[in-house]
C-alpha cells in the first residue's frame, strides 16, 4: 500500500494543499514558475503552502526530514527477573513524540542480556516505521552491535545475532535504514528517555507489544 501524500502548492493557478496528484497537477499546469511539493503529513504541507507559519519545535530538538521516522532505541536486563526489555522513542517530522516498551524472557535470548533488548528495540522501530508507511528510519543507538552486525563490520556469531542481522538487511530492501551512534549516559535527552522506557519495560511490560499505528502509542510531551 502506497504511503499517503499531501500535495502543497506555494505558487500556481491555485495555491493550497491537495489530497491527490491529479488535483495538484490541475493547480500548476500551464503556470510558469510553479512551486509545489509532496509531504507525508498534512501539517508539513500546510507550512509549505503558507497556511501555517511554522512547525512546532522544542529548543535543541532536531526533527527528521519528511518521510523519515527518527527512533532512539535502548535495551535493559534484570537478572533477578530473568527478563530483558527494550525502549523506543519515536520522533515524527512534525515534532510529535511517542514512546513504547516491551519485554521478553525466552531462554535462548536471555544469554545476551540487555543486548537482546537493544536488538528488539531496533527491530520494533523498523517494523513500526514500515507499518506507518515511512520511507526511511534513522536509528539512534548506544550499543555498536545494532549497526555493525547489520553492516557486517562485526560477524554475527550466535543464532540470535544472525537472525537480527538478516531481518534488518531484508527490511532494508523496503525501507531506508540509517544508523547513528549516540554516546551512552551523556545526557542526550531522548537517548536517556529510551533508557528509561527500557527499564520501565522490565516491570510493566507484558511481552512485545503488537506493531501498530504511532497514534495508538503513548504520546510524550516532555
């Protein structure tokens, strides 16, 4: 299913936001110097067309480019509970932020402790981006294996890391996946929030939640 697009015309016979390419084409056809562009969200289209003054931004926050989901991911482990957990923080191009967490206790996965949670978080984030029809996702992580097992810089030696690397490579054929390393515990706001979500997941999570629309997740307001 193709991702929903909004077509914004800044200069044309008719300006504004349109729901289809056919409407947009009619608004610009034959107009010299027409300015138009497609966007994944209505809000971004309205800003481009001049119907809204600006997108909301929190000071210091860098927003992903249109069509891309930004996700901070982290993992946690508690030996006394024999559980691993993950936390995700999703930032949308329009500035909205959603959080999610989950956990697991599969025997084979416990050997990787918090790293299992790191991998789960990364996979959950990619699948969430795909379900929500983003064309790309940027994963910000603090454990290097999240990227290096996928790129092949590290050899995946266990069944779990091999499955992780294969899944991410396969999904990478359908969605652009970009990795960004973040230093752990250096007060990077959303990385710290992902860590907090992962720790919450150890005690409050009930397995791995179903992949679903972002609007059905908990919205974070800071």
